[in-house]
C-alpha cells in the first residue's frame, strides 16, 4: 500500500513539474553588448599552420617545446568577429553560408581585409564535430571546439546560438562593438557593422553603449516555477527511488552552498542500514536560439557516486519532452559512476536520439558535480 502511494504521488509531482515549468514571462537579458569588455579567451587548441598564419600567430619553430596557447589578444587584427555556434543548431546551420558571404565581402575589401579576422567557437562541440561542421559548410576561417562550454560560459552563458560578436581590439583591451543573438539572413547586417567597428575608435564605441541590444530570450529560458514544497517532495521521491524497498527519510534539509547553490540532503534508513544522499537540481539555459531551457536532478551519496538521474523538464528536437526511455540512456551511462571520474561526452554514442544538445548539457553538469561534492564535504566538516 505504501509503495502504491509513493508511485501515485510521484506521477502527480511529475505532472505538476511539467505544468509549472511553462516559459516564464521575463524581459530579455542584456548580455555583452556595445561598449562592454570582452573576456580574453585562451585555449591550447592545436591550430593548423594555415589557421595560424591567418590569425597572425608566430611561425612554428622548435614545435616540440613551443607553448601552443591561443588568446584573442594574440590575433593580429583590429577587429575580431567571434561566432558562437553549435553544429546541431538549425539556425547555426542556416547562418553558416551567411557568415561565409560576410567573410568573402570583408576579404574582397582591400582597405580592411588585413584588419579583420574571423573565429568561431563550437559550444558543446568536440574537435570532430567542429571539423565536420567546417567541412560540411565549407567555412574558411578557424573554428575551435568548446566541448566543456568554458568559452560559452565565459561570455555569460547567452542562452542560444548563433551568437555573433564584433570585437574591437586596441592595445590590451577587447571591447564589444556589436552583438547579435540568433539567425541573420542578410550578410550586409554584419558587414556594415564590421566596417564601422574598424573605422570607429573605442571612445565612439563606448558612447554607443546606450544602444545596447536586448537579447530576445523571453519564453525560452523556462524558469523552474514550482513551489518549494513541491520541489522538496520531488527530491524526497528521487532519494527514495534510489534507495532500498521500504526506505524512509529520517531527516531532510536544504543547504545553500556559497559557490554551488542549493543542495538537498536526506538521511535515508532501510532495515538496519542507512545512507546519506544529496540532490542537486540543475537548470541549464538552451544552446540554440529556438530551444528551451532544461531542468533535471542528480542524486549522489556521501562518497560522491551518482545514484539517480531524473529529468524534470528536458526536451529534444521540436521541444518534445523526454520519456522514460530517454532518461534511461543517461542513467545507463552515469548511475553508479563516481563524479571524480568525470565523463568525456561522445555525441555519437552517449546522446539521446534527437537531443544531442540537451544530452551535452546533462553530461557537462555531471562533470560539475565534483566541485559540488567537494564543497558539500567541506561544509559538513
């Protein structure tokens, strides 16, 4: 009887979670727009000699001892066009030929072609994915993998791709001259702003800061609009689902860690044994300009081993909600896995069908759990 009650209650909570995570009516978010400083992104990505020459990096000598570190400040240009994309994003696929045209228009402009460079970052994509996208779309400028979303998060986790920025480089400063979220079908939209960025000095660009672009993310970020009592009951049920039959939660608490945010703790007893479990709810912004944000729970024990994964609101192509079979794909990969081992996501074998971007975010969140476990352990001492 007790087990039947738990099952029924779980279904009710699941339905409530899907209902209460409807798109939040929030204003657009201002992010890295005109006049804002741009972070100096660095990577040890191994560029081809052709790409190194294009970006103006030093010639390779004594390659066995050469430090292969890339920095935006190292690029020999006055203006850098930075394109964040994901190879599975349909808008990014559609914008690729547009950016190719922009690149050609700039290269055909004798006055500025040597003063402008282009570079792309594949948010959540590995080297093979980025190279495949480059070949498929015949992209002439360098593309850099950003599998762990480190570059994407460094610019503020914009909540979508394509995200195009025109960056003015002056001395040691990098200033955003223009920023645009989403698909642009007219190359001239970018070309004109690139030419203006070359001509304008930093003071002029900063004076244009009042014209900041509001990124239209309304309706896609999907806030977890659930009452705290419903959230806690859902977490309790996930802890029980990961425990032995007839388990009970003797003590339940909520802690807000300084760096990792809210973590739930449950002391679970079953028979003569007991275990302490922790649950972390992740809410991740979308990676494409038409996708929705996702929410899910990881539950782990005090040794830092994952014992449960639960999608609260996770979608695949067409913003279709995941079913149990989709969730099982993740469970089969990550349940019983120590978070300290990490996981290198391979989209070819690890992704849920038609949900590569959502899958990448979930595996990326798993890799963030080690930091959360460490902070939780330090707080408990």
